[in-house]
C-alpha cells in the first residue's frame, strides 16, 4: 500500500467533501477505512494498492467531479 496526499482547490462546502469521499470509496484498491478528506485543509489522504490503482486514476476520479488537483505526493 502507498499513501497519497492530494492537495485540492479550496473545497467550498462539506457536501464537496462527501462527493469526493463517495467517488474514491467506489474505486477498487482504495483503503476505505483510512481514507480522509479534510474540508478545512482541502486535502485528501488515502492509502491505495498500486497493483490495482494508480495515482493518476485517483486524480482523474476527483477531476471528473469538477475539482482541481493542485499537487499530489505519494509515499
């Protein structure tokens, strides 16, 4: 498992956070128990299985919702 920290454009409301959480939880390879979307910091922290999912696919799922990914870091 890899840990991704993704900085997003400013989230304007808690429903934005819930939309992102829902979209990411639907992806195969996401650790749903440790995923965190922070409304206050506009960051997503998620553990994911690199053999099932790439950071590009995670960013794409967020972008398809209309949110801009500013930068990502994977450890």
